[in-house]
């Protein structure tokens, strides 16, 4: 993470939140702020989690998340989506964990789970390994980047603390290859990559990635990790896409995005990386864009827009369906939950 930041970036990041300047210190990037809770979705979606009969390339509104927040992360275990942490409507970083069952009873789709051991906003991803969810880093209650690795067991509804990440991290990304957790941490000159082995509870440094890549979107396809950049190390917006091959411990550039999506989120479904939401400029408004990357053709295509433009949301996948949860739209921190049928 950069130890010093330019006045331009500080001003730009503050402007993202619309509600005014966000505080920034010499050793942490100012996290975007937001305003009051909003629930703008009025479309009523069919009950149940199976979108097989819905129109392809189409978004539908689903049951709203109970707690409005942005800067959250999500992970899926046995079809259940867990929404973890984030920042709420009162500029407070949260311990909140809520679970969404796409196939559950219409009135009881969301349930409250055991809280995080400590507040975390903008963690560097949440990933599932052997039925447990690994949550890396994030901003603590004071807004400082952390090195924590928390592991949630849905079977017992409990959290455990594991070996700390070697460097403090927030707004990075993560993925799982062969049962090991790979974490991309934004850096001053390059993205740092570390691998965590749950069997030994140890971290290993791997080859550094390109650029700074704050708010990274990371996905694993075919045993390789794909990184879609949003912000370079020199604080400029980025459309760069890179691929990490664990067999050679090396990075390769891939087809760049055809437009900016700063603060987007993403998930892999069916050997494709889905990139949703974000902003088209550092001080711009939230966008509803959905772009899909196919590594077989090394090409991006644009798909149908979300109903509600959002940035700093979290994308999740369950049973072949993409979900876009929470986020920030203008001054409003959202509970919005939309589902997309590829």
C-alpha cells in the first residue's frame, strides 16, 4: 500500500462518495464515504433461486439485503451467499454477516449469522475452501489496513483467526487454486501476491503483479488467476488485465477492458469472468455496466446493464447465477440485490 498519496488522488477518492471529502492519512488511502440508506428497487422478481426459465442476459430484483452497506465481500457455500463486513450508512465499518438463500422461502431469504471478530470494510476478497470462508485484511474500525485472516465455518456458525498476511491489505482481491488461497495486495509500485496454505497455516510470497490495482477484480479460470485492474500504482485509472500462472510463477498481460470500471466487482461463472458495476472515472457516477471476459478468445463483451447503477458492491455466484449485492449509488448506500442469468 502506498505510504504517500498525491493530493489529486485524495480529492478524487473523496469525490467518489458525493457526500464530501473522506479523511486520508499518510499511511492509508481514504475510503469512499456514502450517505443514507436507500431502497430504490421496485421490480418484483419471481420467488426461488432458479433462473433457468428467466430471460437470458437479463437482470431481476431479488430480496434486499437487511443491512445497507458498501465495501463488503461475499462468498458462497452450498448455494448460500454470505455477505460479510463493509461500511454502513453511518460511516462505520461493520462486523455484520448476513446469509442469502436464493431457494429459500420468499419471506426468509436472509438470515443473520455470527459477526466477524472485528469490523472490516473493503477486505481483499472472500473465498471458499473446503466449505469454509476465508476473509483477508480490510479496514478496521479506525480505517487502518489490516493483516488479519479470518475463517468462517457455516456448519458451526463460528469464526477462527489464522496466520496473518505478511503485508497489510485492503481493496485487493483473492482467488483459490488447488485448495490454496492467492491474495493480491495493492502496492506502491506493484501488486504483491501471497499464497496461503490452509493445511500448514503458512504464507508464501509469489511473483509480484503489474500495477497497483486498488479495488482489484480477481477470478480463477482453468487454474490461472486473472486480475482486472481499476487503479494503477501511479494513481491513474487502469483497464489492464493480467493473468498469473502458478506453474511458472509469472504474469502475462491479457486483453484490456474497453472501458473503465473503477470500484467494480466480479465473479467467475462457466469459465467466464463477469465484471459488474463501478465508475467510468475517478470522480464519476456509479455505472450499471456488465462486461464478460472469455479467456479462450482473450476478449471482452458487454452484456445487459444492472437495474441500479452501483459501485463498491460485491458480486456473488450461486448455481450458475450472478448476484450483485449492496454498494453505493450517488449518496445512497444500498441494500439492493439483483440476479443475472447468463
